[in-house]
């Protein structure tokens, strides 16, 4: 597993990540004061971020998971695992570790909107708008980054590196 780090440079440390997560949690708490929220975690990359965020948010909350897959590059999106919580009339947050092209996220947002939540917002640890193919913007952003390939804290390179506590970028 350590092999992948040889070709990478540190980008965001675990301490910086903790500060970003705490900051996002405080904004969410302020916006949803006195309300229950439902956090939707797209599998697999967002698990680390979702777990840390839920521990920082001091509000009543539910967590559910969804798994989506792009059938082909730039093509249709397929649901592998759908949510099981009824979100009608509830305050819903989609929790993404990174927003890249926005294709999968846009599909998920539209799918969840069809279930009539009271509100639907997007929280992203990292936002990479330079790669956006669809006009989607997160409501809460930890950090906006340039068009860089990042690994760690749930983000992977061919399924490697998700477990790194820091976030790395490729050397070249």
C-alpha cells in the first residue's frame, strides 16, 4: 500500500482536514439549529469524511448510504445501492469528499429531490470546479482546489490510498 505514496506529495494534512471538517460542521449546525438532518453518504469515497463530519455535528441526525456507478465514461449513472431512509419532508445533506465533473452528484441530487425533502444541500470537503461538466455547486465547501489528482482520506487511485489519513497529489 505504501508504494503509491512514492509518486505523491503531501497536499492536505490530517490536521488541516480536521479543521476543515470542524468548520463545515459549525456552519451546518448554525444553518440547521434545532432541526434533525439526514446525511447521505455516496459509497465508497465519502465514508471517511461522513464519519468525521457526523461526529462533529451536534444535531439529531440519521445517516444513510447510496452507491452509484457510471455505466460508461460520460454515460448513464446506475444505482447499485439506494437509500433506505424516507427523506420526504426532511432536511437532507449529500456528503461528498470531492466534487469533480459533477455528473454522478447531479444525478443523485435530482434523484433525491424527487423524494420531496424539506431541503437538500450538498457538503463537499473538496471542490474541483475546473473539471465540472454539469452546473452543480456545493452549498458547503471545505476547500476549492485546482485540477489535481488527489488520493487519501477516501479518495483512491485504482482502489489504493483510500485509507491514508492525509491527502496527497501526484508529483507530476
